[in-house]
C-alpha cells in the first residue's frame, strides 16, 4: 500500500512537469509551421480611387431632411452629391428623390435625374425628366421644378403635363402651395394655357 502511494505521488509529480512542457512544444510547432503572410493577399476594403476622392469630394447615398415653417416634412435622397463650385453648403446631386409630407395628410413625391440644393435661396431645384406624384391622384411630368425649403411649395416654371382625377391635363406652369385661409389644406394651381381632356369614370 505504501509503495502504491509512492508510485502515484511520483507519477503526479512527473506529470506536473511533463504536461506543461508538452503544451509548450505543441504551441511552438504552430509558429514554426505557420504560413508566411503575403500582404498582397489582403482583402481590399473598398474599390475607391483615393486620389480621385481628394480631387472631387462627394457623398454616396446622402439624405437631407428638414421641417418647413408650416409643418411639412421634406426628405431628399440621392445616389450621389457633390459640393457646388462656390463656397457654402450648396450641393449638386444625381438620381434624386424628394418626398413632401404635409401636415394635413397630403403627400407629394418627385424624382429627377439631377438636383441642386441652394441654401441661400432656400430651395431645391431639380431637372431632367421630373415626375411628380401626389396622394390626391396626380402624376405629372416636367423638365424642371423648384421646391421651397422653408415652406410648403412646389413650382414648375415651364410646361407640365400628366394625368389627374379628372383626366389628362397640361399647362404652361404649376404651383403647389398652402391655402391662405387654411394652412393645413394645400392647393395645386395650373396656369398659362391650361387644357383638360376630361375622362369620366364610367
């Protein structure tokens, strides 16, 4: 019995020394046989020309949001935006979409190929195949339109045409503004040679 205890004690004592040494040996082989790292195999984080970004700074998928004085929420998104040539926070954008949510529940959405944010004038100017869709059932097309930033207002200075609840219409200009009598109500006014081709529902 005493011999068995001596053997057990001796074995435990040797294992306390041999096992840590074996662990160190295994760890050392991991470093000895590890593959050399090739920096050229690193995964690129972005396919971006840094020098081009420095020459022409831009924002990808920017969003601009604000509230007008009469309570409408205006949100503008674009595929890309670049600072204007002049000083200030003005910017030029491409593939632009603007959404105007009015306090009375109305909604107007416009999409355009290009746009320019003019903070000094307090407006957003869009151009290139502008399409305006309203919650009242209008789908209108024009080449240029301006949206006010400080109040609810959409203005088409040139010819505009499209379809509405009454049928197909065209006009020399159009303006969407808040009603002077009821700020929560917004009116769309067509001017300059208005033509309406009435299409009854039945």
